[in-house]
C-alpha cells in the first residue's frame, strides 16, 4: 500500500513539474522551436517550427497578436497563452 501511495505521489509531482515548466514565459523572437513548443499550450513542434520560420522570413514579431499570421496559430491559441508569450525585450508582451 505504501508503494502504491508513493507511486501516486511521484507521478503527481512529475506531471505538476511539467505543467510548471509550460507556465514559464517564452520570447518568440528569440526562442527555438523546441522551447516554444514546450512553453506554449496547444503548440506542438510543427506549429513552433512555423513560428520560427515566419519570424525568419518576416522579421521579429512586434505584437503577440501577430502570431495569428502563422498558419495553424489562431486567436484562441494566442489568448490561451497571453501570459506566456513575450515579443519584446525585458518581458514586454506588447
């Protein structure tokens, strides 16, 4: 019984730690695709790579809402991640 309880606690902490990582902020003008996909909810590797490709082709994002110009990133995804996305220096969300 103690072993089962220990396993439950272990996995609970494991999943909570992953969520805490996802709750950090990410500067989409500087981060690589892997970092973006880890930090943003609803953004997998393909969409994160699209964000990086868009940034490389069109220059840095000047507004969080410009992310909707990236194929596969809608306003709902942006709204869900507003507190995690940074586009400017020094933590500006603009």
